[in-house]
C-alpha cells in the first residue's frame, strides 16, 4: 500500500527532458519576440519616459517606432488624436497603447516566420534560460529602483504644506495615493523592503523562483494601486507581473504540489546558460555585479531626491499664513467669500513655489525667487506675464507684506497657523494610538 502511494505522489523530472509540444514552441517564440521588442525601448517604463525629448529621440528603438506608431494609429486604426511620445513621466499615453499593439503584431509576424523556418527544433530550453535571465534583470532593476526609493523615502515624501490645505475632494486620485503613502512612512518602508528583497534575489540565478514570488506579489500590489488611483504606470506594472509569472513557469507544478496538493516534488533540472563552466560562472557573477550597480545608482539618486524634498524656505517665513488684512491700491478689501482678488491664505514652504488661495477658493501657484528673508519675486505658473515683487517683514508668528502684483500695489497682514496643532492637522500630528477609546471618523 505504501509503495503504491509513493508512485502516485512522486513527481518525475522527465518534463525537463521531453520534447516540447508544437503549441509550447509557438507560445515561446511569441513570448520571446514580444518581450524582446517590449524591453528594447527601455527596461523601465514603456519608453523610458523620464528622459528628455532629446534623449528619447536619440534612441535607436525610438527612431524606429516614433514615425511608425502615429502612422499606424492614423492610417490603419483610423484614430484621431495626438500619438506622439511626450517624455513627461506617463507610461500610459495613447502612443504607448498603440505601440503595444504594434509590438504584438510584429511579434506575431516574427513568430510565424520563425515557426516556418525552424520546424524541426524539439525545444528552446537554452534560449528560455536566456529569456529568464533578461526578464530577471529587468524585473530586478525595477524592483530595486523603486524599492530603494521607498526605503529612503524619496518616492513618497511627506506632503507639503500647500497639499495639507487643499480641499479633500479637489485632490486627484494619484495625489491621494501619494499623500497616503507620504504620511505612512512605515507602510512605504516595508513595501520598499519587499521590492528590494525581491529584486535582489532575482540577481542570483539560483534564487530566481523565490525572487519572482516576492516580486510578483509586490508587482500585483503596485498594479492594483495603479488601477485604483489612476497612476499612469499601468502598462508597465502589468508587464512586470507578466514577467514574474513567466519566470515561475518551470516551478508552477512544484509549487502546486507543495502548497496546494501536499505532495512531494523533485528538483527542476537546470539548463546552464553556457556549457563552459567558467563562462557560466562569469555570467552569474555579471548578474550580481549588475544588481550591485543598480543598488548604487538607485541609492545615489534617492539620496539626492531626499535632499531636494527636504529643502524649505527659512523658518521665519515658512508656514501656512491666514490673511487678516489686505489692501489693493490703498483700498482695504473685507474678507468676502465672493472676492476673487483678496487673499485668504498664503503658503511659504518649498524654496521655489508660493501658493496663494483667494477668498473664493481659487488657488494660484507662483514660481518664487527668494532674496534672503525680505524680498521675493513671483511668476505665475500658468501665465508668466503675471508677476510680483514683494517685500516681507516677518515678526514671530506675524508676517507683513507689501509690493506690486500684476501692476497693483498690495499690502497684507498675515498670522501663522500652528502646524503642530492636532485639531488643525491631524494627518500630521495624530500619530499611532494602541488604545483608541472612540472611532475617529474625521
């Protein structure tokens, strides 16, 4: 009885040596072609969208796709709109979706030609190992890059003062997510820890399965956040998750046997990248060095971003200021909620940005150039013709201001809001309470 049970539950390693089916070979050819084309434009994002326009246009892949994608969208799909790539941080532009369709079609053509010319091939085990290495490096690159940013706090900095006085309903979904993560440094840290560990494991070939499991879980979480909060990285996160699943294909049956069916399982017979042992070890060493390089690169950039995020104006003028008195051209303006000219609130926080909220709730953002504590020049971000030169007179928690704005002489007397007051800013000051006598639904 016992030997019979052993024969039924033992998993054979013959799967790693038998010939691939026709469907498996065609599927592999398509996946290999597709992901090679997708990764080509840029391993992080659909088309490396954080580069400048000059850098984007200089890339070989981009020079091939840039004329083709708009032509295909207009003449083949009969679509209207802007189908040029704009390097503004979004990976979900109309260009990107048409690009993915073009890549799918090109991959299908390559698969058909490849299948016709290579009909006698029994399997692609060696080529599949190379594809796994490439996918592991790409996913590891992304996981390490984003993970280190979260660990060091550069991806989701604490919300600035202007954000804290923005009406809740006026925030975009993406802004809500960034605020939520920014005020949850512990949650963000552990998310970054998971991404960093998953990415680091993918740099070691023997730990690919564990790395893909952890990275796949993190990628799934990121995808759900991107879908829920409309973050323009949906295409990229979908591809990261798909690559993690492909990395797990050789271990799917083993994982199911251990985690689901409670059966014993055998090890997967690993196919080396290169037959020569010395070259194979060199390839493994190169992967590890690549991971160290990504960590160094991401860490350096993250620390730089952290320093930039922490820059603020000097303490005597930093804060949220309530405007008690306001005059324009010598005429006092009372605090009427219908007044679009009189100021209600002024925020001095970041060294290059000033936010002014008028009585009717309209928010204006100005580029600011501060000269010490007493003089500031402003340029409206939406209309550069709107300018101001203001003189500041800080006195403890009071700030007096006078100068010229859009050709008008103005003066203002302002009182600083206490940013440590929990009743005003509970998001910053409430903190963690293990004992909560009531449910705070504010």
